[in-house]
């Protein structure tokens, strides 16, 4: 396929949903305008069974690069996932076996195929254990010689752990080194990833300079965050997975606060928010939810999810404004409702649950579990007239 050098398309590619470009946007723009076919990659560690909405911006970017005629690689970190990326983690990740990692990775390609036409786009999937498992102790010493302890220790989450008296393990230091080695082994021109991966990706950029005397570009994308600035994802307990049912995705997007609408359009879709800027927030969210479901699961699923939402919510006159309470992941829903004086006691909670009088509007189903622990934001209908949003801090 011939490389396309459309200036407008390249500018949008390097602007929309993009946080930073290294060394800078103009340098990468010039490289793309040269007409040279570049090789870029995005890496995923299969630490869980499902990809989440935060990955969508990267997949949309990959498609745009592919449309311009460039070579796209998706790296499955079947080796690095066993270590666990320490980025933004206040405690050490639990180590996974290779068998667990491969089991987690099974559904990834299927989920990605719903967004990207893998046959048409011819995206290459590679696994980093293929080369990392071949490293000898001598190779490791040589690789480690390109990094300093002071640089690795400067990472904010390590500093926070040390100040709190928590341990930092040597294998966590190795994570960015192995990720950097991935980039060098594949000899890529560009790596893309979320802005929270900036340290790891810049490690690859530095190693590429040292070992191959080559400039590797790094593009970091904006993160999908809640109104407090907290990243939405697996570890944060408020994620929407690409494997969720269409109705669940639609309902969860509709439960987002209005402040997330514009960033949702920018990060999770190719639609221009300015085309809907004068509409009511509810109508904007309807379009956003429809488009996200369409991208993830197709137009038919999006239409059905929208119809289901209208029949379930709007025709039942659910109020736009409702009481909101804050909580933490893992808290018992019963305790949160009693603590915030939504319910008088746990006995009342038990009675309502057993009588199927508490409805989870996010999933359009009754809550039947008395000891339910909160793992995501909820919109509850209690009895016939009371509505409550339960939001994870």
C-alpha cells in the first residue's frame, strides 16, 4: 500500500487525543510527510481477561496509521505481564504465571477484531517472550548497564512507596528495561501508548539511541479520567471493558458526569464534539454512547442498546438530577447506603433486596446479592421513586 502524506490527516492524527510527542510533534510530522513507511507498535500486557475503554484511543490511532499505509504491530506482553507494570501502583503487583497470562490473552484478539478489521488491516501480533526468554545473564548485564538506579528510582510511585515505608522490588525496576528492549528488538520507528506509560516508552527511546543510534518517536495519548482526574481502568474499579454487553456499555456511558462528554468524544470516537456542542448534555451523551457501542460492537448493537436505554430509562421518567454518594472500591453497598442515610439500617437493605426492590439501572437488573461489594459506579432505583448514584472516589 502506498504511503499517504495528507497534511490535514497527519495533523489530526498527531493532535486528536494526543498528550505528548517526543521529541516533538513537528519532527514526527516531518517524518510522516517524507513518504517513508514507518513501523510502529502498541504493547498490551494481558494482566486481566478484558481490554477496557481506555485502550480505544490507541486502537483508533493504529487504524489511522494503517490507513496512511504504515506498518502496525500489536505486542502482547506475555513475558512482561508476568512481572507486572508498576506504573501508578502503590503496592507490588501480584505475579502471574505464563499460563495465566496466555489465558488472559485469549480474548484480546477477539475484542480487538471488533474494532479493527484484522484481515483487511493486516496488523501483526507478536509476543515478547519469544525474544526475552532467550536473554542470557550476560545479555541482562549488558542491557542493565544502559540504565541507572537513580533514574529508575526517581519514578513518583517508587518515591511515594519509600516515603510510606513500603517495599520496592528489583523485578519492578526491570519492567521498563524489558519494555525498552521490546522496542529495540523490533527496531520500530514509533511507539504509542497512554500518557501513564511515558516513562517506560522514553526508556525505549533512550535505549534505541544507545544501541542502534536511531531516533525512535514516542506518542502518548490522553487518558480517560473521571472528574477528579483519576484514570478510569481495571485497577481503579470504574472501567468499561470492550467485552461488556452493549446495553452495559451504553448505560455506563450515560451515567458519566457531563464534564466527561467532550473528552469522551475526543478520546473514544472520531466524531467532532463541536457538531453537538449546542445540544443538551443528555442528547450529547446519547450520541457518544451510541458511537462507542458502534465502534466496539457494530451499528446493530448500538441501535438495540439505544432503544433499550430509551425504553428502560426515558419512558420510565428517570430524573436527570439525582442524589450522589461517594464510596471506595470494595465497600459493601449496604454499608455505604446506611452510612449516607439513604437507608435506615442493614435490616432495611436486606428486606429490600429480598423483595427485589433495589434495581441496578446501569445494568437493568435487580440487585439480588445481600453482601454485594462495589466494583463500579452504580445508578440505583430504590423502591418506586428514589434514585441514587453511587460513585467510586
